């Protein structure tokens, strides 16, 4: 059997609940796979076969002790702006669509999603499925393939997750259940109250009241926990603000309007002060500036130019501040970008910031999606210290580096002094070696101490973080009630 985790709203903790369940089952020797029929996120991951899925499903797969694959997130929507999203179907680019046209594809995409779910269930026996946004979006019921229509197709038990941190948890739960379609409401088998601050025992009377009002058992009250795992989507970036890591080094990451894969920098956040600076924000006083990935290089470049970011970058370069471009940020650092109406409506040449002598061309609707392992080969004080690193590429366009040195074997580009470099490699700074190389140099320049990173806490493969998440979840949730919904192999330890 299997289970669907729905939420009273976006950002209530559905993704981490699924990851926690997957890890708890894995620790009991129970095979399981995660699943999300439709995800909208610019934080994505490339699987071993080059398929692109939401990073949350990759996290959940690693928590379950299995390799991520396309069936775990058959439909991925990547917003490009102006109500347009790229649709990634079963890991591959399908088409760019206006949202009003996307809904015409509902029946087809639902059929693909259900087929993907059944393939997972046939192989793993158990699947934990995650909904999207809030379950009770009544205006979307006829086309909601992530919640209502999926639940109607699968007829699985539902656990509803609510977020008490922002208040209104009674209205969240009661209102959601009241608004669910009559054939879906009986499937709700339990409620989890998430992100409680303080002693969960203080909410005992609240649990009684929720159960009295709804007739649905509360399976647990889970306290807020800061366990280092990659963020799911753009809602998470609003929670970051200014973060002070263990080292006083200050790094600016430009908060592009269409920023993608900002999970690239979450290991850096734990060891330095990383600020996500909006266009127009000051870049002075930072020890390093990073231009991250973006879903639309051309449009985000135009936004940065309108805010005078190019002048600030050139001034920082003159001060000797390292400037690093990742994916779209790499393209922006170049001399120019030729767009054959792929990134924008009309063919055009767009000047880049000119800090790297590379040229990028968008000449066709082709996307590179591949896992990579490379050795840093570029010059200067930072790149040679990185050693071998691994990550993944997700990009449109091809970049010619001209006479510049490669930053990594076979890829990227670097200035001769190594203080400005770009790469298509997402996940670079999830490698402790890359983090140590950058922060050691920046700390030396600032004249402060830096304790090298020795663990992979916070990265995709960090087993300790998944175990911590599972233990935290199990401590506060009735696992006995949940286990009855899964096929437990008799020959294995049930914990």
C-alpha cells in the first residue's frame, strides 16, 4: 500500500514530511519510493540518466536510500516569467506553455503521472506521494493533478500537514477538510501539525480540539527543527535573510528575479555569511560575489543592467574581489550573448558584463542535463585547491571560452589570475573541497580564521541529516498508525 501527503497550504512542510517518512521506512528495511506528480520549482536535479526532476524528490529519494529517477516527478514546471513555464515531462523538456494553455494538457499529464506512480509501486511496493500547494484550491479541482485528481485516481490514505508556526492552524485544518470534495474527504486518515515552537505537550488541548472538530486523528505535533537539507523552491529563499555562518567572510549571491538552484550555496551558508542581494542592492563590502543560475539569462541580465549591477561588478573586480558565475551567471559574465529567439521573443545580441571573454549562443531548444565529475584545472589561488568535484549541468545554450583557461577539465572559463571564473556545474559548492578552497582564500584575505569543512552536512547525500530528520519525526509522530499503510517485509526488522 502507499500514502499521499497533502498540505493545508504551500510551505507547510510536505516535502520534509515525505523525506522523513521515506527515511523512517528505510531505517526499518521497508522499500519505498517518493513521488510528486507535478512540481513547480526552479530548484532541480539531474538524475544518473540525465533526467531533470525537482530537487525535493531527489532529497526524498536519497532519504529512501534509492537513486532519483524521472518517475518520481513526472511533471516539472519551471517558470520563465510572464505566465510562461517550461514543462519537463518524464525528465525531458516537453514545451514552453502559457499557463492558460497548460490546463488543456491536464488529462494527458495526469495519465502520465498515474502511470509513473504505478511503475514505482510495482517496483518498490510502497510509495509516499506528495501533493502541491494547498489541497483545498477549489477553483482548480477540475485540473488539479497534484492533489485532488491524483487522490481520486489512486484512492490512497491521505495525511494532511498543517503549519502552526504562522498561526491559524485550526482554520487551516478545519477549513481544508470542509472544502475537500465529498469523495476525497473520507480518505484523510490523519493530520500532522508541523513547525511547533516549544514543547509539543503544550498543544495537547489543541490536539483534542482538532480531533473533536474534524473527527480525524492527529498523528503528531512536530517541533520546528533546523536540519540541514536542500531547500525545495523559491518560497524558501524568503526565509533566508542574512545568515551568519561560523566564519566572518561575507559572500553576496545576486538574487536574480528567476534565480534557480540556489541550493548550490546552502553549504556555504553554514560556514560564512551569505546574503542574497536583490538587483539594486549594494555589493560593496563583500569578500566574494556569486552570480547564480537563472531560468532566463537574457531577461535577468536586462534587470541587472537596469539597476547598474555591471558597474558594481566591475568596481568589485578592480578591488580584487573574486567573482564567480554559475550556469546563467557564467553566461552573464561573458562578452556577449546571442539569442536566436530562444530566451526572448526576437533574435538579438546582448552585451554581457565583459568580465570573462566568453560568448554564449542560444540557437535551439536543446537542454544539457548531465551529472559530471571534474577536476579543477584553472589558474589562481582558488581553483587549484578544489581538487576533484562533482555536480550536474542543467542549461540551454553553448559557451565558447576563446583563449581563456578552462576552470574545470573540459568546461568553464577563468581569467588568468583565477579571480573571475564561470562554470555550468550546479552543486559545485556542495563539495566540501570547493567550499574549503574558496573560504580559505577569502579568510586569508580578510585576515580571519577559517575551520575547514570536514563533513557533508547539508548536501544531497548527507546520510546523517536524513537520519536526524527521521529520528526527529519518529519522536513526535505515531509511527504505529502510519506503518499500517505500508507493506512491511516479514523477514526484515520493523524497528
